[in-house]
C-alpha cells in the first residue's frame, strides 16, 4: 500500500571510540553533537546495566534481533543480539519523528545507512498493545497503593480503549481494501493514545503535602496581567513561586542602589503603583502562593548591554585576561557566551551584592530567599577557559598559601597540587557568600526559607563551578535544595533525586528542579518527570519555567488531571496546616480501607489520628506519629496498612527535617 515507505538516514559511527570519533572524545560514549550512532551488545564501553553510557541529552531506540524497536527513551538497554540507535540533536530529532515502538529497522554497516521501514498499521498495533498492557498494570498498581483517583472514569476509559483497539484490529484485516482509510485508522490511534495519557495523569500520585514550585522571570506590565498569571498558578495548584528578583544586575522591585529590570520598569500595578514585587507578593498571598526571591549573586548580565560600568576590580577575570565569558558573539552553542560575572574573591563585591539583598529584605515580605548562580562561571575543567584570575584573588591566594608575590598563578596551577589549592580557594569564596547571605536573611526573619538552585552532579559542581553545596547543607545553612535536573527524559531525574535525598540527610528539604517543556516534547512529560521526583522521595519539585505553563493549555491540563489535581500545602510550612492536610488525605482513604476489609480497630485508629492532629509542637507531633505507626499494626492490615505507613513515613520525614532546621535558627 502507498502508506508503506522506507526512510534512510546516515549513521555517523558504529560503536564509536575516542580513536574512531575524536571530535566527540569529550562526550560520554563518544556521541557528538547532531550525531546518530549505532551501539551493539558487544560495545566495549557499555555500562554494567548494558546501556550505551551516553549523556541524557539525546534519544535512543532499542532494536531486538528481529529488527523491531522494543524501547524508546533517553537511555535504553542494548538488547542481546540487538542494538541501540542513539541520537543527539539532529539525530535525536530523527528518531523522535520517524521511529516508534514496533517500527522495523535495519542498518548497512558498510554504507553506514539506517533504514526505517514505515508501516503505520503494524507499528501502531504493536506499540498500542504494549502501551495498553502498561496502563492496565499502572491502574492495578494505583488501586493496590490506594491512590486517590477517579476510579470510575479510569475504568470507563479502559473499556473505551479496548473497544477502539478492537476496531483497529478489524480495520487491519481490510488494509488492502480500496475502502481502507489510513486517516481514520490514525485518528483512532490518537484517540486511544489520548485516553492512555488521561489515565496516566489520573493515576499519578497527588500528595496533600508537597512543594509545587515554578521559576518565573517577571514580564507582566499591569496588575491585570499579574493576576492572570497568579490565577493560572492557583488553578494548577502551585504553591511556591521563585520570582527572579535580582538579575542582569537589577531588581524586579524598587531600589535606591540599582535599577528596576527592563522587563517591568514601565509597568503599573494599580493600587501598588509601579512596584511589581509589592503587587506580586500581596496578590500571591491572597491565593496561598508563597513568593521566594530568586537572586543571581555574581551573575549580573547575559550581554554587554547589561554592563553597569562596574569598577574594574569588581569584574571576573578569565585565564586569558578577558572579563566576559566566551567571545560574546551571540553563538548560543558556547555555554554562557557573553555572560558577565563579578569576582567572588573581592570583599567589595560581596558588600555590594549584600547591600542589595538587605534592601530587598527590608522592603518586601518574602517567604523565602532563593540563591542561584552562587558559583564561578562554566569552563574550569580546562585551564585555558578557566576563570577567577583577578589581581585581588591571585595576590590573596599567593599570600594565603605562601607563594612568592612574583609568581604567576596561571603558571603555578599547572601543578596538580596547586590546582587543588586554587579550587579550594575559589570554593571557599563561594561558600563565604552563602554564609553571609544566610546570616543576613536570618537576621530579618527566621521564617524566611533559604533555598538554592545547584548543579546536581556534586563533583562536577566543585571542579567546574566551585560550588560545594553539600557542605552548605551539612552546615545547616540551607532549608531547601533544588538541583537543576534539566534533562529530556526521567532516568537522570531519578538519579539526581536519589542523590539529592542522600546528600540532604534530612537536614534540608529535597525539591527537584525539572524542565519538562522542551520544544517538541509532549505535555505528559510534566507528569513523567514530576512522578520521577516524588517516587524517589523528593518532598516536592519546581518547574523551569512558568511561561511554558502559562502558554500551554495542554500542560495545564496534565497538571490539573495528574500530579497537581489535589491542593497541597508546603512541607516547609505551618505545622497545623501540614497535620490537617495529612488528616484529610487519610480520611479520604477510609472508604478504600473499608472496601478492602482491612480494618481491625477503626475506633482506636481514629483516636490516635486525632491525637496526632492536636499536636502543638514538632516534638510532640513526632512522638505521637511514631506511636501511631506502632499502634496501627493492631488497627489496620494489608494494602491499607501499607498505604498508611507510606503516607505517615512521608509526614514523619517532613517534620524531622523541620525539627532539625528549628535548631539552626
């Protein structure tokens, strides 16, 4: 039939190595920019999990021995006797656009050509059969876990899916008839996929105690626009807003030290006048949305036009003596190209930045203070692109470590021992600012939560950006940690979240930062990535960034149907609100406990629950919850008991973090 066709695409490398693909010698599994590579099961650098070892910024298809695609994701296992098609950028786009589960593919190793045999009928039926089984297993798991969802709607959707799938099978039998309509076939396929997506959302956990945040750069020019933004947040059940407050060297409010940012300097906000932040905080609080001041510390501009003629000794100096990152030619492929940073080593820079923060804290009732770009610029893995070489820094470093004033730091650090000292010196400068910010914020309010956006990979963060954030958590300075796990799929988010929870040691709340709305990525990715955070013990998440939600009705629907369908209070918030939310979620599960016939002593269970909710202090609540977990063994059984334990352990962890933080104020 005419709808069957072949698509070919050039293969860059088969089982690439540093020798065969030297231009990608820096990249994991030697997959370079725009490349499409083949990795077979005998690939010498595959991981112990039989994966390619590529980085998460790509897409892959696993192909079995019969040439059928059996898995698609950012990282897949290499099948025995099969192979993986792995693409970055243009290669990624080709896979995403042309290959699906059930596709038949082949490659010519000599010609280095990949062929995709497009047969929409067979690949559709193959992939839908897999997806239907997966969604049925998911529904079964949600029922066993006693998640609160609309079971009747889900069951109706499942019946509808099976009916439509049967129609597809009957249409397949007639695909050689002149009356066969590919348009009708594919339309029915989309209807099934939409129903599967809806069920996925409806069976996503939606906790009543969870931080749901978004990062946002101010752009609203009027009170009406601002209210519209906040109303969408409220309707999507977000409870935390990280508003960009100090960026490009200016502030989003009114300042006597610096200017108002370009985005809102011409705005007018009704009764709040020209003060964007005053309007935002007041209107957000009316909608039970916290506002955290997102500040960018040493990063003061994305382009030369933001240069405020800072004194020469304020400026970050690179290895080559330049004071701007990269050539500043607008090439977006060069990381941080054109960025302007101030020198973290200079005490006068610290004093300047802190003076702006003091003014912000004096003028605005922020719920939190969120530090970002608390680091050196990118490029420190290579001496030639490294930074931090101001006269102040080099002179102080030499004096601190006992080197002659005549020595050149740029030459000294070519020795490994001295390079480690240079890394430590610069890390300490970043750590000093964090300590100063923490002291400043806490001098204003013990209720203003201190959070940070950080590089997830801790070793990389230290060596490349001088950001030793685990130390700050261990010192008890940080209330909330948000690693910027901005990846395409979910595998790296799972790893980043597990590491986050481990590093935080119940001293700081774990809210994973995600960015699920890249161009061409389906809206359901929001649910996938949020679920990856919560299932790996994060107490919340934050999405970068709000405009991607404001401008997409489909993303809003995914959130409202799925992970955000129930209202949530923040884990770092009021004890009484947290306990009430816990109580209500547990009470909502009682009908399911009854249906499962899992009650042993409901009366005693309710009594213990009431005692927990009546707690007035963290210490009292923790003791009562621990006793509740023990006594419930005699009140509840089976899957209902398991559900209770999971929910209650989640609460206990939250309160134990709060208890630790209360000792650090």
